[in-house]
């Protein structure tokens, strides 16, 4: 399978050399941010973990701690995110969204609706290992009603058809969306349109509201195509005044090695402008430079 990411493993990789480049970039007066961002965006996450290990061996320090003490703001958040192993990054994002004041449902929805079942299982076990808490219990303790049921279904990553049967119509929606493969769901959506004359999204918008509506729509969009879902999320993170930088960082980092090329193509198709241009117009400084490198090119 051809990788659809913009960030790939570096060919002539040498963890020791990279660790030295980073050490020099931070040593002495002033920090060479450019050297740091050029290097880290041109390495895969697995390679960044090797650099981290080499840095520890050579300098006795934790690379991420050193980076944190030299950098600041959104740029620091982006670099720290790049240095975090993917499943750990999801675990941390989920933990922060649950443990803050009030739950950030949008983060729960984004991660649980878009990750593959085996990834969800890895997330659950690492969450347990790191925090000695059950992710399912934490989520259900923090959310309510049908929204909670939907999240639990997603967390159980049930792909076997019809394992669960619920009563109410909302329950039917939840069961169908939570327990079917994407290919199966797409056929269901086509049938639904033929029978009802509506797209399923329209019905969800009419019949439900609030966070339940958000999670159902996210699941439908991901079933139709994960890159399309993320293209839309990125657009929403940047449109209007103010930028949702946390979301922007989360998506750019977590999809950079997965499907960023496809996200860019979807973005171009839907919004008549490129992701590259949108990021350029919405961010600045080293933060912008690093994001544009993760974006990887302009589909003008």
C-alpha cells in the first residue's frame, strides 16, 4: 500500500547525528528554531523516538524537556506533539479532554470516530497502563445519555453486525452506526437515500441535537471517508476569526504519516482553495513554517 502521508521515514537516517544537530540548535545563546523544525518534520515518528533515545544517551537529558525549556507557545505544543508516539498522543489528548474542567466532547468524538478498531483497542490498553483508569468508565462518568451510549459502542469497536439490539429509534441509529464496517455503512446510506429521499446526514440533523448529533455526524462522515472528515475539520478550525490551534495541531500531527495527501485532495475539492494557502493565511512564524512542512505542498 502506498503511504498517503506527507511525512516519511528519512533515508540516510542517523539518530546520533540528528541528536547532535538538535543539541547544537539549543545550546548557547538563542535557539535555532528553524534547524529544529526542519529536522523533526523530515523524520517519521519512529525515527523521532530513536533520536530521543540517542539524545538521552549522549547528553543525559530528556530531549522533550529540553525542547520545552527552549520553545514556547503554539510552536512548542506542535513540536511536543510531533515527539509523542501516535497512540500515546491519542491517549494524552483523550485524558486532557476528560480531566480538564468540563469534558471536551469534540476531542472524544474526533478520535473515537476516526480511528481504526485495532487503534481504539491499543488506545484503551495504553490509557489503562498510563493512568490506571478504564477509558470507558472515564468517558461514561463524564458524558450523558445517548451520546454516552454511542461513545461506548465506538469504544468497544464492535464491527460484527447486529451484536447489540437497542429499543428506541435513536438506539437503532446508534446500533447501526456503531457496529458496522464503513463499506457496509456506505451501502446503508445509499439505501437510506433511495428509500427516504434524504441523505442520512439531513435526518440526523433533523432528529437529533447537541453532542449526540455531533458524534453521529462524525461517524457518518468518517464512514464516507476519513480524509474528507479531516479536511472539513481543518477548514472549520481555521475559518472565521480565531483559530482552533489545538485541533489544527492535533490533526496535522496525527495524520501527517497516515493520509495527509488525501486530506489535501479533499480540502481542495470541497473548499476551492488549498490547505497550504489556508494554513499560510491563518498562522505565523515558526509555527506556520512547521505546519506547512507537515502539509507538504500546495495544491493551488
